[in-house]
């Protein structure tokens, strides 16, 4: 995909990084985000219950895992056409 990442691309990247648990810094660097973006998206993903926070580690929830799966299926379908 050329150009900037979409909102959904960023959400997908963050959830993927946190699949086995990740701290803020790891999510920020692996998802290639600024600290400001990280804070905004973490708040969104926590409030929508796609991420959970245990101690200082973020984990992708079942809802987040479903998002990853459906996002990848949709992306795959769009690339075929």
C-alpha cells in the first residue's frame, strides 16, 4: 500500500505487536508511532476492549484478535481484485 497508513493499519499493527504482551515502548517502536499517537491509540484500544492492561504490559484481547483476523481477510480479498 503506497502512502500513509490508515487508522485501521495502525490499529492492526498495534494489536499484532501486543499479541504476546508488550510494553508501551515496544508497541511505539514496532508499530512506528510517535508518543502522541501511541497515547491516543492506546486510549482508544483500551476503551474499545481490544487491548487490556496488566501491570505495565498491554495484551491483545479476544476482540482484538478477531479484529486482526477479519482485517487480514479483508485486506487479502481486496488485493486479489
